[in-house]
C-alpha cells in the first residue's frame, strides 16, 4: 500500500508580499518568476488587493535566505513595500486531509449565478410595490400555517367564546320558555329579611288613592323608604346610590280587567341575593281589589326581563374579551420579526416602513373581518337577534386597537409580556370607565375609554338594552375609537421615524471630546484625508462616526472608506465598537455625530444593503427557501424563485432548502444569512462574524463564496475574531480599540509597522538539551526572549525583536546556521501574526485615554 503524505500544521510556509499602490501585472509576473527560480514547487496564491501570497514547501527552506535576499535587493524595481513569512495553520492541514479522495461538488471557478438573466429586476414602481405586498402577505400566511398557538389565539379562541355566548343565551331562553308554575303555588314573600333599602313607586296616572293604599301596606316595613315619581320610565328614576332600591312598583290601568282596577307591576333589582331573586321572579303584578292587595302569579314577563338583564351583564363582556384576545394575538409575530432582525432585513432589501405597516394593517384587518364574520354567523346560528351594527362594531374596535398593539410590539421584546399588557390595558380601561361612572364621573369623560364605550355599545346593539345613564350613542362610540386609533398612529409614526430619539439627541446632545493621550498615526491621518478629498469614489465612506450608548462612547470619530471590489475587515476585542458601527451603517441605530455615505448618498433604513448580522436574522418557522424568497422578492427581482434556486445551489443547500430554519445546523444558518446578504443587488455587503461557530470546511466554502462576490464588483465589510479569516479575505483591515480606530492598512502592512517581532520555534530531540538550545539562541539573537515556561516542553518558542537594520534574509540565515549546530528535530522562523498585532495594540493603549 502506498503511503499518503499528511500535510500537518507547519508543513509549508506562506510568504505574503505587499505591492506599492497595486503593482502592475507585469511586475507581479516578474515576482512570481523570481520565487519559482529559487524555490521549486512553490505555489502562487491569490492576489488580494495589493497582496500576493505563495506557498513554499518546508523541505526547501535552505533556499529561503537566497530568495529573501533577492527580493530585498529588487524591492524598488518590483515595487514591493514589504514581505513576511508565516506557516500553514492546523485548520488548513485538516482541510487538505478532508479533500483527499473527495470529488469536488462544483468547479472552483464556477460563477454564483450561471444564468445572469435571473438577476433581472422588476421594472416600474407599481410592479415592485405589488410584488412586495404579495410576498409580505405570503410570509404571514406561512407564519400562521406553521404556528398552532397563533391559530388558537387569533381564530379559534374568539370563535369558541362566541359559541359559549350563543349557547348560554339559547339555553336561557329555552329554560324560560319551559318554566311554568301553577296558580296555587304562591310563595310567601316578606320584606323583613331586607335590612334597609327603598321602594321606587312610579305613578304615571297620579292615582292618590292607590298610592296611599300601597304606602299603608309598606308601613309594615319601616326600615324601607318609599320614593314617588309621576312617570313610568323606571330606569330614569332608579337610584344609583345608597340606600339601594330593593324593588319598584308601577301603577297603571289594566283595561283588560273587568273592574278597571289598577295593576301594580313589580320591578326586580339585579343585585339581590340569588334566593331573593328566585322569589321575586315569581311575581310580576299585584291587583287592587276589595280594599286589599291580591297577588297573582303571572311571571313570564318578569323572568324574561331578568334573563335579559343577566345576559346583558355577561354576554357583552364575553364578546368584548373575544375581540381583545383577537387583536392582542397580532403582537407575537411582530415582536418575532423585530427581535430576530428580520424586519430590519426587509427594510434593507428595499421595503419602506410605510409599506410594511400598510401591508400589516391590511392583513390584520382582513383577519379581523373574517373572524368577526364567523362570530356573527355563530350568533345567527343560535338564532340570536343581533343587529346589523354587531359585526362592524367588532371590526371597528379591533382595528382601532391595532396601532396600540403595534406600539407595544415595538416597545416590549417578550411576546407574552406584550400580549398581557395589551389585554390588561383594554380590560382595565373598560373597568376604569365603569368605576368612574358609578363614582359620579361625567359621561363624556368615560367615553375617553374606547373599551368602556364598546362594552356599553355591545349591551345596546347586541341585546337591545338601553340604560340611559350607561348608554352611549353609536356616534360617541366611533368617535372614541377614532380618537384612540389616531393617538396611537401618531405614537407609532414618531417611534418608527425615530423622532423621539432625534429630539432627545437634540436636547441632550453628546459631543465627543477627544482626550486621547496617543495621537493618530500616519495611516489614520492619511485615511482621513483620502476620504475627505474623494468621498464620492467609495462604495462606503464613514466620516467622523461617533456613537454613544448611554454615557459610554462606543465609537469615537472613526473615518475610513471602502471602494468597489474591496474587502475591508473591522477587527478588535469584544466591545471595541464593531457591531455598534454596523448598526449605524445599516440604519438600525442613528449616530450621535458623523456621517455615513453609501455611494454618494446618506445612509438610511431602506438604503439597500446586503447584511448578515452576528446572530441569525431569519424567521425560525419559515424554511431556508421561504426566508430567502421573501428577501429576494423585496429586493425587486423579477424572478425571485430562480434567484433563490441559483443561490441555494451555490451554497450547497438545495437538499436542505425545505427544512425549517430553526432546525438547520449552525453552518447551514450562516450560509443562508450570507446568501441573503449577497442576493442584495446593491454593491455593498456588511457581514458581522459571518463564520462564527461553524466548522472549518463550511468556513472555507463561505470564504470562496465571498471572494467570488467581491470579484463580481461587490464591496464587502466584515468583522471577525478570526485573524486568519481577515488575512484570507481582506484587502485592508482597520483595528478598533475601545471604539477608536488605531491602525488601518493591509495585513502585511500592519504586521510590519506594528509588530517588529519574529518568532522562532525549535523542536528538540531531548529535554536535556534545553539549556544548550536556550543559551545558543540568546547568544545568536541578543534581543531574543524565551516565551515557553514549561520545564518539560520539547518545543521552545522564542520572541526575537527585529531591529531596523535587520533584514529578513539575514535573520533567517542566522537561524538556519544556528539550527544546524544544535540537536534539533526541526525549527521555524516566522513573522508575528495579525493576532499578535491586535494583542500588541490593545496592550499599547491599555490604561490610556482614547
């Protein structure tokens, strides 16, 4: 069996050369020729901006000093600013092993879109608007079809409450119809059990004799007061304060009675105990005859009145609660879109906030109309005499509450909390209206509570019950709803357009006062001048950007520009200001000062930017394809399905395209996010930690994708904690330390300028040789410093400072001669990495004011 060579970490060197201002192609050709002359089997890597990389086999490292000396001599003629040496990482070795025996899934130079005709955009403003509306509503259909709790809360629960109301009312009516008593079953009624109260006597015929007879009978109950009114309208004279009315009597003519006697109709208050209510239910009239009161059992009217009163109190509130649950159920979807930043992704795809909210209101109103129609149909099925205003009243109330629901979805991040606040607000405002009314509040004031007005309208419209002091007119109800809706629409507009933040920023303006103990370097000053003089030449230009979070300045007057086909890396420790910068660039947050230009336009929320945030910004219930389809359609592509199919094919996600996004692996999610960012037809893509937490193979596939998109003309801005990623992708890199841009340039420039160190790695044959090796290295390189602390380590690492007069060829030659005289297995001499540069700069600025 033939042996296979395993490419472990450090198996080959990588040399990176930086051209001055972009060396001409014939100069790079000469450079390649020189490298191949000195080192056989050298592989030419990619040209990244002004940087060209080579892979040099470690087996020929004895030839490196000659190559380095030749390059140093020809620096000016080759227009090379600097070059450095590193070794392959373990990750690259792993990938080479993985590729052994693998059949590539596609050609390395394959284009992302094989058919560029699929990239055709919609022509015409209205065609694009119609397509955007279509896919916004398609998104809502998919969401509701995959969300059982949404179906239950938005549709099934309100309908179930309506069925309960209908069943309760129908059952009560049936019980009333079946309830009969015999005439001899006359109950013994006594008012002695009631401790205090009053009797309301209504005498529209002004019959003094009959009234006095009634008063004579009532003298047996001195604890009960009697009030007289010359009217038959009991509701107008029924007491609303203590002492409460225990019963009422209406005296009027009974034309149907032969002796023309007066009839006494007894009225039942609704707040008696159940036992007393049961007794009074059985008496509806008392006839005056032979100088005494005679009770007759004729209870049908009284029982019907009592049943109507009971249903009036319970059923309107159940219908009201159904409406409250329905309009509050729209909150979770909106919060999910905002919290997952999918709403922001839609704005970046070109959807205007106005169209987003118009589409949302139309959809939600449509759902309300359908559910209200079903509720009305339920009432009809149960043969309840609902009026024609019943369904419009439900619809008007729910639609008027929508702006309040939307405002809550913007202010609260937890769906359950926001929904509870909405329900409590609506029920609480209705209850407050009743409390204020019974405490003597003015009628017009209580109508400021639309929930209260609607409940009273339900009592009037649903059950034809009219209580003068409690009733509201149809006009008053709709005026109350209109006022409430307008107020919250204004609040919604103010919040969505960030007026309150602009006002706060104007009133409490925060100006960054530079107190830096360290002046800007030449690279920062040069970059600022380059941007100020040619701001329209850049795909993205950031000028004096400052962003505060509370009292903390997260970004401090940063300035830089990125041109088309450039990849700019923004690196720094956690909290350095990378994500804050991206939030401002993408329009998610506003800057306290400074400007951001995309092309020659100020940045705004709907600028059209491909954006892949640090955390996945997709809807979890939608599939990969569905998420991408929505964004592709909002981008304005004429054939969004074909665009998505092409991107899924290139991302190797076709077989996973129907999987719910929440069920995808981390690598699949990041690929979807990057695909969404790169589908945007704009010339700028922002990627925040695009390969965080994914496997090496997927990471390198994403790198290949980004390189192809950059070659197609896109400018890419990315942040990453992987310095290897930044070196592989970025033509230039900016380093942030506590919000301040402290260094900018190509990776090789940063290493040469800020890290004047080389690292010497020596692998010994035995630990017993440590003292010899250490003393020899420190003698050969007096500026050297042993970094390895373990006493039993076989591999030693030395940090060697490169002086200005030291050449790379000289250092390498000295190290090679020294290594040949020592008992070593192998050695490596490499330049400081970009990670070392970041560590050096963080340490340099540590404890200093920036």
